[in-house]
């Protein structure tokens, strides 16, 4: 009887462990954003190397404890495990243990989670901390002391990925709506805000000391996003809902409609809808959008699908249908992963070029974070104006220029002949690949 009582938890635990093990080192190479986080971790360790101040600090800080021992690839499985368990616990506390298990199962099968969770990225950790925060805000309805823990985990979500800070107002709004109390009447509410602000305050003080402004990280992020060529429409996440959730998009839409009709009967559903709605708004107003950024609402949508299935009078049939959808979604995700792994060959000549200039100091490249990580150098981006090249080389004490016919560089930097004409550069080696060609030019020291 004791085993049956905790069966849902044990099944979720087994699911989380299995998924974490199966996805360990699933991809051969690190992608752009992953190498940026890893390079930031190396900077926090050594004070040297490539550093992107625009990124939230917590993931790189956590990585420092692993990268020192070459164990950084253990970080994604750890957060996969925590993500699925936190989805289970929130779903279980809101709607029952069976709902919690099926919510975790559905979340594991969601397309963006299956594809992106094995990467060293901030999306899954931020969503995990946000989900844990909401577990404690729900518990705070019975015991207000849980608001402290809510504020703490909300700050972890914010420091992992800045837009995830939206979970603080979502949690507090839900808390006030359930307690029907006057805002900030209870001292615990104030202290939850203090718990939220404490860790970011340390980060702001550090950036103030080292970069001259407490908010330089967020300012740089906003500036960088504003200058990106890709500015997706505000309807991006609605338009890509089908590809974000894959085959589970259909049951998700049905659950959203069914849940909306049930809002008056079950006030716990308000937490799910506020989570989805306000996060959607927050993500949509940011000009640069990617499907994986919607990871923040994957636990919410998964819990909603599971809860609506178990609330239905046709729940046995719906559970069977859901299991079929989950199986098909896992299969679709697996096929997408195989395509991505086949495309890993595109990174091979970039990494070969990085190793060629290994330890060479400062290097200008179209793939500067990847070059930084794999070459143990400080990568520098090309500037938009080609007349700045010689000045940038002197200013940054550049030793190599790794130009390419592709990558993040202005059009002039994709022309090999331009670099061949510069008398302060000497061509050394070409790295051909199926997706781009890279040319290594050594900087000739001034006589």
C-alpha cells in the first residue's frame, strides 16, 4: 500500500533519471550560446578570456563548479532531472499526484524540451527555478513563511534568465488573489521582496565595481537585442505554438479552451493561466524571439493538459489518447535530434580553426564565442565598418583574424580578398567545411 501511495512520485523519479541519463552528452559539440555561457564561467574562474556581460550570471556561476573538473556536461542532465521533478510536484500539489506524473511525462515529450534540454543553455534552469518558486507561493497560501523561499527561487530564475523575473509578479498576484488580502499588509510579503532582491543586489554591485554601472548587464542585453537584424513580430509565439509543442500542440489548445471554461470552478487554474498569459506577454514584447524561450511556460501547459484530462468524465479514454500523443511526440523529437546531430559536422572546421589558434591571445572571428571556448582565446567580433579593422587589431592586441564566408559578421568580412589586400595580415591556413570556409590570417607585428 505504501508503494502504491507514492507510485506517481517513483514513476516520475524514474522518468527524470532515465531522461537525464539518455541525454547526457547527446550532442557532440557546443553551440554558440552554450560556448558563451561556458566562456563566462571561465572568466568568473580566472578573470581572463572572452566575457559577455549581457548574459545573466547564475548559469555561468553554477558552471564554474563543474568546468574546473571537466564535468560541465553534467549540468544539463541535472536540470532535466530537477525540471521534471518540479513539474511533478507543482502539478501534484495543485491537482493531484496522477496529474503531477502525467504533467512531467508530457513536459518531457514537448518538442522544445526534448531538443534543447541536453544543451548548456539557460532556458531549462530558468524554467526549473520559476516552477519551484511557484510551488512555494502555492504553499504560502497555508503558511506565509513560504513566501521567503518563493522570493529566493524567483531571484534565481531572474539571475538565470532575466525575462524569467516575470515569475515574481505572477506568483504574488496569484497569492493575493487567493488570500484576498491587502497588498503588502503582511510582513512576509515585504520579506519575500527582500529575498528576491538580495542576490541580484550582489550581482549589481559586482557589475558596478567592474564595469562602472550596476545595470550594465541588462542594458547591454537590451542594446544587443535592439541591434539584431532579426526582429520577430509580437505574434511570434502564437504563430510558432505548433512547432514549439510539436504534436502536443493540439491537446494543449484543447486544454487551454477547457481550462478557461473551468476557471470559475477551480481557482487553482488561475495560477496556470496567469503563468502562461503574463509570460507570453513578457516574451512577446522582447524584439528577439526564439522558440526555446517559451520553455518558461512548458511546465504550465503540461500541468494544464494533464489536469484537464483527469477532470474530464472521459478521463480513461483521454489518458490513453494522451499516452499515444506523448509516444508520437517523443518519436518526432528523436528524429529531430538525429537531424541536428547530422548537422554537427558544420561545427567541425570552426573547432579545427579554434584549435589552430589555441592560446594565441585575442582573436577576431565570425564565431567568437565558439573560438573562445574551443581555442582558449579571447574572441572579438568584427565591427560593422571595415575601416575600423586595423584600429581594432591595435586596440585589442589581436594576434589572429579568422575570417569566414558565413557567420556573425558584416558582408565585407566574408570576402577573403579584402583580408589578402591588408599588408598587416598574412594568410596561413584555410579550413573548409560543408557550411562555411574559414581563413586564418596572422597579424604581422609592426616593425
